[in-house]
C-alpha cells in the first residue's frame, strides 16, 4: 500500500503534474518535505504543502522528461524508504544546463505516512556531475 502511494507520487512528478487536486489522495495536508543539500539545492530546504506546489513548476521549466526508477523499497511501521535512480533530459538552456543534456542521480527517499498519506519526506539526493 505505501509503495503504491509512492509510485503514484513519482508518476505524477514524472509527468510534471502540478495541480494540487492530483495529490490530495497522496500527500497529507500537513506534508513536510525536506531536501538535503546537493548539486542542485545549495542548502537544506524544507517545504510545506504551499511551498511544495510553488516549487513544482520549476522542474517543468528545466526538464523535457524525467524518470524515477525504484531499485529497492524497505517498509517498517509508518515508514517507507526507497532507493531510486532518477534520470532526466534537460529541455531548455538554463544556467549550466543545455537542451538535450542527460542528468542522473541516486536518491534515498524516506517517507513517513499518516492516515495512509505521505506526511514527511526526506530526500538525500546524490547527482552525477553535470
């Protein structure tokens, strides 16, 4: 069940879906997403529901496509941990990125659930150099 929710979340993200209504059955209204520093995010970033949806369109502006390939998943009580290989193709010349450039990263995502919904998400993202 938890893995199915996370897979649906990744599918929506892959499709650059940004309508809040699409995530109502997936994300808890009190969601808190934490992204630890990486090559794309210089400092610790914590997003609530509103901030998360303000940030979402940024991916569609930079990327032509993206894919989340879950390699492994581990479940314990209200927590699901996923190891994910993320691949993407840049869709626009922005900063150091060039159209058509491939991107790849290895994610460890820790999801805590409440009421069957993603309540907390912590991302530890490791990008290959671009």
